[in-house]
């Protein structure tokens, strides 16, 4: 049985996790952008693509479960526009 404190804990976990993933995704984009023309470019591009997949999947699953994206800190981010 899930208690109210469990629900609050899970909600806070998802909110924080989404925020951390969002920050790391934008960091990965900066790293990709600054690596253009270097031997690190392929690695940084792959790293960014991993975050693209994670953000996209988390948003799709939230929508499928009727969870507002603001509850997982992934509102106002469009992976296709912001991470590619």
C-alpha cells in the first residue's frame, strides 16, 4: 500500500530527476557544440543523442500516463528543437 508520504517522495524524486536530466541534456548540447571539428565530436554527439532519447521517452511516458510535464520538470523543452 502506498502512503501519502510515499507519493510525495516519488513526486519529488521525479521532479528532481527531470530537472537533473534537463540540465545534463543542455550541458551535453554545449559539449557537442564546442567539440565541432575535434576528435571528440562523435563521442559528444552520441552523448547528446542519449539525452535526446531519455527526454523524449520521459515526456512520452508522462503524456501516456496523464502526468503533466511540469510534474517531471520537462515542460518547455522540445527535444527535436532544443537538443538536435
